[in-house]
C-alpha cells in the first residue's frame, strides 16, 4: 500500500477514536516512525503531509537528517545513551525517552536552548521495557528542576503488544492519570501537557485514553 492510502485509513481511525472520546482530531500529532524504511519512503510520507518523524537509533536519524531537507520535526523515540546525546541534541525537536538523571544531566549540558522532553514511564512493568517506575516520576521531575535546558512537555510509555484491549486501556489510563498528577504540580519546567503513547497496533485505544502523540510506523510506511 502507498503512504497516502495508509494515511487516509489512519486519519479515519483517529477521527473515529476522537468521536468516541469527545476529542478534537486536531489535538493528535502523528509521528511517522521511519526506522525500518528508506529515505525515499520517508520522503513519500513527508510529501503526504507527515511533518513529524520519529527515529529510535542514532545511525538512522543521522542518515535521514543529512538527506532530507524538508521542514520537518524530528523526534528521538528510542533509548538514548548519554554518550550519544551530543550527536542528536542539535538535530531533534523532542526526545521521548528521558528516564534517568545521568541522561538529564547530559542533555542539559549539551543543549544550547531548552529542548522538549517526554519522561518515559514503564507502566506495564515489563523487564524488557525502559522507563521510570510510575511511583518515581514525580520525584524525578522535581529533581530535574535544576536543569534549565530540559522542558518536560509530557510523559511517554510503550505498551506491550497485546490482544487484550482492556489491559491496554488500563495501561494508557494509568499514564494519563499520572500526567494529570504531574501537571497539577505546576513545575516551572514541566508543563507536562502531552501524552506520547500508542503505536500501530493500539493507537486508537491510546487516543481514546488521552494520547496527544501517536508513534506510527508499519501501518503508515510499512516495514
């Protein structure tokens, strides 16, 4: 399938999910995850209106960043090693995987201006997933108040690949409740207005539970 057809399906699904939850589709940012596809396929996505691109590896980000001149926003959505911060910090508009103080310290050190970050939370409790334990999120954000180059715009989670929709819904509900709790704290560098959750297999459920940023790869650009 071409990207245009895929995107039309995704947009229809987003509209339906928003209708189900009394939300405005304009609240939803689709991040096209291009980690498995070519530069040409990535450009096809851009030409069809995708202006937010997500990469989870430094090598993939650099390859596409250096070949794509279009006006797009780059999101780093994978685990980020502290030693690689210097290579991505001036190329991305947002980092979705802030999950430890050592990384926060390095981002603050390397950033020339405040950068949008999502704090990654391991809501499902899977050992294979990165992220903070939910009960540690508020204290973590409080701790990084001293880093003035970090702007915590929201929380992020990766749900397990499950057929059990109600269990998925519970995971997304828990992150949404946590985001509201952080937002209520009114931390000066953590407005925490957004929720980065939901991928190709579960983005409709995530949207119904409050997602503002969905990370869609295979359903949009294929493998």
